[in-house]
C-alpha cells in the first residue's frame, strides 16, 4: 500500500520543480520525484488538499480507494479537476435531507459550494457586480418575465445609469431585434450583453418609448444601488439595496455614509434589500453587522468559524506550500521566513469574533431583510449573526443556503475553493444549508423600481410596519417564470481573507 505521507512529499517537490507552485522554503531532505504526468499530479493535489482542509474531510475515502488519477478522460485539463472535485464533494451526507451537503439541484454535476477556476479568475463577479468595485460593461442586468424583457437592476456609475435607465423598464428591442423574440435565445442575449456596444429601445416608468445606445467601459461601481428614508405612521424607515459584499476598501466608506444619513434621519426600522446579493467578504459582512447592532451588545459573540479537526489541531502540513498574503497582496514576514497557511490559527478560540459597535445608528427597533434564491453566503451570514440579538423579519422568498466559506488554495495554474469552514452564530446556529424561509412570502416584482411602494416585497414590509393588509396588485407575475440572462453560472461566495497567525515573532 502506498504511503500517503510519501505521496505528499514527492508530489509537491515535483510540482515545485516544474514551476506549478510558488517556491517554498527548501527542506533539508529532498525526496525523489514520483513519476506522473502534470495532470496526474494535479489530480493528486486536489485530493490531498481536500483530505486535509475540506470541512467534511472525515467522509473522504483513502487515496487508494478514491484513486484521483482515474479522472483523466476529459480533453480539457480543468474539466478533469472539476469532475474529481465534484465526486469528492458528494461523500458527506446531510442527515436532514439524506442528500450530500454539496448536492446542487440546479446543476447536479457541480458541487453546491466548492469549485476550481484558473488562477486569478475568481470572478470577481457576482452577477454584474465586481467584488473589487471595478466593473466593466454596461452595468445592466436583464431578466425575462413571461413574454417581456425587463431591466433587473442598474449599477450606479455605469453607462446604463448615466443613460437614465432604471430597474423595471420594459425592453422593446435590442439592437433592432424585438425583445420578445430573444427570450428563448439565452446565448444570443448573453453575447449581446458582452458586446462593446448595444442599442436599446425601451418603455420607461411613464410608459414613454425611448432609445439609447450604450458603450461598454470600465467604471467604479457602488454596492449600494438604491437608498431612501420614508415616514410610516410612527416609524421612520431606512431602506437600501446592497448588491454585493465587496472588499472593505470599496464598501466601508459608503456603508458608513449610508448609516450616518439613517442616524441623522432617526430611523426606527431598517430594510436591507439583499435579493440579488450572492455574498462576498466576511470582513465586510462583519462591518455591516457592527453598524446595525445596538451598542448594548458591544463585545457579545457575533460568530465562530468552525474548521475541521485536522486544521484545528494544526496538522494540515500541505498548507506550508500556500503562501499567506496581506490585504495588499504582499507576503507576510513570520519567524524569519514568509508566512504560509500552515502558520494560521484555525482553533475555535482564534476564530471567534465579537461585535464592535460602529457608526452612530442607535435606536433601531426592527430590521427587515428582503431575500430571494440569490441571497447567499455573506448575506445569510449577516442575517444569522443578528438573529440572536434583534427582531429580524425576512420578506421575499427562500434564500440559497450557504453557511460555509473558504480561502483559495493554489494548485498549479488553478485555484481551488473548498468549503473550509462553517459559520455559527452566538446560539450555535448555522445549519441553514437549505436557506432561510421568509416570515412574509413575497414576489420579486421586476416591473417596478426598488423602493416603489407597490413593489410586492417592499409593499409587504410597509404593510407590516403599518399593521395593514398589503396591496394585492404587487408583483403581477410569479418569479418562477423569471429567467436571467445577464451572467454566467453564478458562484455564491463567502471569502475569509483575514488570518490570525499562531504566534508572533
């Protein structure tokens, strides 16, 4: 029987020799390279890293039983790695559903959480929103509703925003072709949205017919795409649409400004629209929670990151081949060398985070979240960490269900994002693998702009606050008939890029 430790040693020495991994500190004894093709060694790497760092590594078979090198039948190298990862992800069974935790009902051949991409291509992208804030294109998302095409949202600062386009506008023609005839042609619409220029004929909110030609370009977007304050009886309501948990450098200042305005207005009820927010950075979600939480809970436990027992015990030796970088992308000096992910503290104590009240907002009575099947990861984290401390009301439809996060593991020309940890709130709750169910079901009415009093989700919130029955004409059509053309298959992400080292120099 082959020795897994020997496999690890020889595998990574060989990968370093051929330049697939960044150079690490040399070992005193260099093992003889194990024979194998580039693909075979990459397949070994996927398995061995999963064996050490995957959240559910206790369910994985041993090396010989799994046989990573059997996945060599696809012509595209990355397709073999993805197929191997999918197989690895299906071993651990959720006792509640009797299905794998990573079973993806919409894409059964892909894991629900874990994935592999070419290095440096984690897209930055959730829908049309970049996690760095630096966007390209038209800044426009389109959705189909029965026989109509509607604008789903427009990013601030984009060509579409500067042209005066808004959510809810009805598209009549795209580049001279009737919009109704394009609905069944998904590929063609995606190609149009990736073109350098597009001409739209549309009907605005006043039912006036207009035409605009947009040119794609780079632009700095905003994660907050709508904001307003309104008075409802004895309540002052603050509402904003937050589209992605972008980096702290991009989100922090704007979130601070929004909450400063809300505090000045004296809001009593807060509505955060996360219906299209598929996640982002843990640190940004934490900051938003600190802006929301009452000062009386300062210092209380916010959440814990739970890693597998091998990581908690500091026994993931392969992570010594993964350099650790700071927020600016620089290596971190540590005990006379560069720090690696093997130097990180994965213990529960080292990964327990507490509230640190931020901002001037102090008199919130309630918080409402508008959710949908696209609400995931960092969005769900925000909801979960506040539930033990505040009245939280969910409005809309069931969220995605992703209580797990990751850090990137570089393997050759690729980066693997495994489910590495699970987030639990102060009540040790974190099993929302099937998403959160709304307290108040509502439809996503893409015929109306965000914050419109008759948009079904927002109308339901206002009716709840007023203690009245919401209007029955909100959301004329079911979201089950909505089709999205604006993006590639999406990845819901919860990225932990802050790491606490085991000891200081």
